[in-house]
C-alpha cells in the first residue's frame, strides 16, 4: 500500500486527502497541530485545528480562514476520515489521525506525556504508522515531575523577594510562559508579564485555563518590582526593557537546561528544566501506546531514535522537516555536544 503521508517541499502531505499538516510553505488546505511559529504559518488558503486552538492561532496569525474541530470528532476529506486528539503540548495542541481504507496514520505534532494544568492531557491513539517528533529524543533527557520544578521556581523567587531583588524568568511567550504561570505562588509577590506573553494569557483564560493574576510592568511600583516575578521572552534578555528591574536575578526555563553548560551559555543565574515536549521515557511510552509497527521520526534526534526503534524491532525511518524548537527559535542553536549524563 502506498504511503498515506509523504514529505513534499511545502510540508507533510496526506496523499489521498490532498491536504498538508503544519506546512512550511503556503498551501490550499492545512491542518495545524498547534500555534508555535514553526508549525503554524501565515498564507494558507484554509486552516483546520483543534477547536481549543483556534483562539491562539487567530491571536498569532491574524485573520485566517479557519475551522475548529473538537477533539475526537471526525470530518471527511477526499475519502480520508480526519480526527484530532490531545497532544498535551500547549493549549489547543493536537495529534492528527487519518484513516483511509482501513489504514490509520497519526501525526503527533509536538507532544508531552506528563499532564499539566494549561492544556488537555496527551491521549495515545492506536495506529498503523505513527509520525513522532523527537526534540528530546536522547536517553539523557528525563524530566522531574513538574511540581518539583515549580517548587524550585517559587523557592528561588521567595528568596530573591526576601532580599529585595526582582526575579526574571525567560520563557517562550506561548505555552511555556503560561505553564510557568500555572505553577507560581502569587502570595510571594506581583507577577509581571511582558507584552509578548500577556495577550496569550488572555486567550488561555478565555479558554478556561486558570492562571494567577498578572500585571504589565507599567502597573507596578518600583518598590513592588523588588519582590516581583517577571516572565519575559528570551529576546528581551539584554534589551533596554530589562533596565527597570535594577539588580535582578534571572533564570531560563527549558528542557535544554538539562545539558551541562546550557545555563552558562545563556548567561543566566538559574536554569529550570521544564519542557513542553516529551522526555525520552515519554517518547518511548507514547510510541509503545500507539502499537504502531511503523514509526516515522521528525525534528530532533532522528538518527538516535530511528536506531533505537529499529533495535526494538519496529520499522523506523525519518522525515526531514523544517520544524525547529520554540525554546531556541529566537536565540542560540541547541547544543548537543558535551552532554552530561
Ligand atoms: Zn511546539
Ligand atoms: Zn515542533
């Protein structure tokens, strides 16, 4: 049987369905797994996403011709039955299930197995072929439970506040910023959000996600800033916007912080290992749960994952895509040498 999904120069293409999944060039019909910039681009004729993802997509892409599909509901397109299933990555993130003549393919988009408070938890979907991301597809990547990371962040913030020092966390404005917010203890002090994150916070709240109260920097007195926690995108680091925080302590929140030297390369005081992607055990459990005999690996550690999956007896191969990693999108490239076990 011919492959249901192939890579074309525009992106991942469902051949019988004649539509694309997260295409990187403009196409007529696109299914979008989630609103991160490398997966969701402007210029497509028609968009389909999870219903809970429409708000963020509109916020980030402006006026687009988009339909939302509830998780688990189906639509038919050129004989392909399409449904979207929670990917647990960010608000509205979805895996795409495609069924054609009894064969089932699932494209994961980005996913995370550990549940969190900001999006619907990952749901394994049985299929014949699973297209999986591999951002953290190396055995060294093993995340602690998120509550332990939140406890670390709140403890660091509390100590800084007691010493009259502002705390600044650099985190990607969509997804990571809201995930951190969901774990903060607002009794410690005011929570300030950069203008890149605050509009997305509003979309999350409108979507029913409970986040602690946040303010813009202009709403906080100089005295209160000394015990505030500030969430800002990595691109704000070193910018004039930071000057108002005086002698602040800063941190970066990302899965890459597990790499030796990553914190120092970022030039921040603290690194919190918090990722919206599956770690190695998460990737392996997700792949197993699909029961798919065939796995196609995209963006991340393709050779490592393919070799490992073949050793497990699976039919594994890779797809070259133009997806990146949101934590690295506006700064240094991921560093994979000198990894620390
Ligand atoms: Zn993503
Ligand atoms: Zn991705």
